């Protein structure tokens, strides 16, 4: 059955789906060392023997012997097929799966073949007499790479010809259309002819976690090029948000050291790896994503952000620091001296010099507050910092991690902890949340309105709240549409949504929701507060139903059912506390 789903898509879902997160939705997990334990959901037991490993992304029960990965858990627990489990997880993590046909799998194989052929071509061009001396001088002398490194990472050259790869690929039974689909060729809008995407560029194959070439990065060798670096576009087999350059080579060392050195570019990675610092990975010019953080969390507990101090990649990674905290990774910021980067630094000071620099790295808050004199700051300046930290804390989903982060910030700024609590309203918004907490229909409407202004916030809700949890007229259908819209486009546009709605009740509800306005609030914190209220309403409704059924069972003398219902009521009451 797996053949019906492209392997690249299965890998994408596997990378995105964290087994601890998934299983904890079914059974309560408790941390024990690096792993988590629980009572086995597949057999009755009094002592926990069910173990989940976040590093290896597997589970195993020492009692009944059942084990597997995130897919097999869902198959076993939900009694569903493999394809259904992949589909379920893809929907949860917003991964769009194509219509599954056998020709789709054939397309995947052809794209992988196209990239392999391209890698062979680029390697051959680098050894061609026309370019060899120049390329070897640049790689070996200017960049200090060894021939072994160049061979291991299959670094090559795209020649300056407009159709060099096209001609070579044709001899390998690859059509221009297939090269275009693989991101290796471009079709001219004017003439309809195809030409090579990469020309006169140093070529770096980008590998999937399983070691297959899925894309390329190209560095310009002409100074006049507008784009110094150019990556393959996303394709059926390449999703840039789920891949880190070099991780297929370094994952073993990262797992062994429980740490990863995250760098920005190809040469940063290659120089560190060549120097013996094998626990390294590179973002290679793309924005760091939530999926990449989860991917690193499989292997590491600590991430050293080792970037050029003035680089755009460093700024982007710092803006995404909540992803590291959410994934359970401690981000350490490492700052090289001015006018140096990881590549030049390791070539100048060796691996020992880099290790000493890593030791001087600062945890995020210490880095953020470095050089700040809080006693000398104005009230407005302090307020801005508090808002920034509060907003960041609001993006940290795990309560313990969030509390530790907040406590550290409060201690450093010598301010009360509650100032940093996500969802804590400012003075001008204090009346709003209490006033909006009584009527369930109003709560749901206002909750949904938050996603119209900031669609990213729906990620804080969709894993815990389903459309079925809404009771107001049309609210469940609207929420489902929002999730679908966000999954497909990253946007939630009420104008477009309302055009697609035929049900008048739903249309009226959405138009009302779109009119709700919010003042100056902490959006993530407010989402969490409303989420808590909705889940509490759901729990209360469930309790009322159980109590009514318990009364009926007791009156009918059904002792077995009464005991079962009483136990469920007790569980919900304990959970509520």
C-alpha cells in the first residue's frame, strides 16, 4: 500500500509528526530520563511498561511486546490502514497529499532519477578540462576543502551553456518536461523552449534524510549575478521546510553528542564537518521552520546558533527561537568575532577554536539581555522588552518550558513573574476577557475572530480543538474551513470563505465574526485562554451527560455501568483540577 503514496511525502509526514506529541494525545506520558513512559494502551497493566523514545521516534511495550513508529501506533490504536494513518497525520500537520495513483509514485522515481543524473553531470563538468583548474583552485585553495570532502558531498559545476544539462539528460532518457518538474530546467514563456536553470554555478546536492538527492543549491561564479546563491524550487520530492543541509551525514554525530551546531551556508557546514565537527547542519538560505526544529529534536537537546553576527539567517533563526523551545531544544547563541563567519573561523582557529567559542555561547535570554542596564532604562523601554518576552513566551506551548522561560526573564529584569504571563491583559484590555467569558456562543465567535487577523494562531488550537467541539450555529463548519484554508494557503480570508458558503446560518455567523475587533492584546495568550474556556465547557457538558446517565443506570440497577460511569466522572473531575 505504501507504493500508492510517494515516498517523499511519507518522509515529509514522518519528519513533521512527533511521536511523543501524537501518543500523548491518547495516553498520559511521563518523562523518565530521555524517554517517556505510560501504561500500555494495548493491554491491561498496573505498572507502566510502555516506553516512547523521542530520539528514535519509536515506542515499545515491555509487557506485551508491541512496538513501532508513529504510523504503526495509529494503525494499531485506531484500527486503520497505513495509508489512513499517513493521511491522518498529514492533515494534522498541514501537509497536502496528492491524489494517490500509481503513476504518482512513478513520477517521484523519475524526479529522483533526474536529480541523480544532474549530480553526475555536474560532477563531470567540474572535472572537465574547460573548468577543472579554476574550480579546483577555488575549492582547494580559496575555500580550503579537501578532495575527499568534495567527493563525499558530490560538489559539482553547472556549465555556462544554456542547454548543457538538457542535452546530457536527453541521452539518459529524460525529457525537458521532467527536468522542469524536477526544478532543473525552465520553460521560456516567449518561445516555449527549455533552458537550464543553473548556469556557471558551483553545485551542492541537497540530500533527504534518507540520503537521496532531492534538490540543489548553486553558488554563482560570476560576480555580476544578482543572486549569489540559488536553490531548486520546491517540487514533489523537495519541501525546503523539512530539510536541513547535511543532516543525512551528521545525524549520527548529533545523536551521539546530543547537540547540533546550526550554521547558515554550505561552506560553513563543509568546513566544520571537514574539521571533525560532525554534529553540524545548515539552513542553507531558507527560513528556519517549526518542522526543522522538530526534526533536530529527534537527535539533539541543544542547538548552537553559529551564524555571522550580521547575517539575515541569524536574524531569522532568532525570530524563530520559540520553535526550538517548543521542540524541547535549548538554543545557545554563538557570536564569532567581527568580519568572520563559521567557515573562516574554523579555517583560522581549527576545531579547538570553535569548541572554545561554543563554550562562550549564551542561552537566548542571556544573549537578548546582554549589555542592557535595566536600572537605567525608561519605563517605556522596559515595557517594550516585557511585551517582546511575553509574546515569545506565548509561542511556547509546553507549560513547564514556558514557566521556566518566564521565571528566568523575570529574574533577569527584576520584575514580577505575572508581568510576563501570556494572556495577561494590559490595563486597557482588562475588561474584555472577563466580559467575554460567560456566553458560550460569544466565546466561540470571539475565539474564531482571532484567527482572521493572525492565521498563524490557529496552530495553537487545531491540535486540541476540533470542529465538533463547537456548539454555536455554523461555528464548527467555519472552524473547519479556517483550518483547510490555512493548510492550503497559509491564509484565512473571510472574503474568500464567505463566497464558498451556501448555508445562510454559517454565512451569517462568519460575517458576524468578521466584525469583532480586538485592542492591544497578547494574541497567543488570549487564544490559550479562550481555548481553555472552550475545552472546559466541553468537559462540563460531558460531566452533565455522564451524571444523567449515572442516575439512569442506578435507577435501573445496572451496577456495572454505574461503576464505569462513576469512574469516568471521577477522572474528569480530577483532570479539571
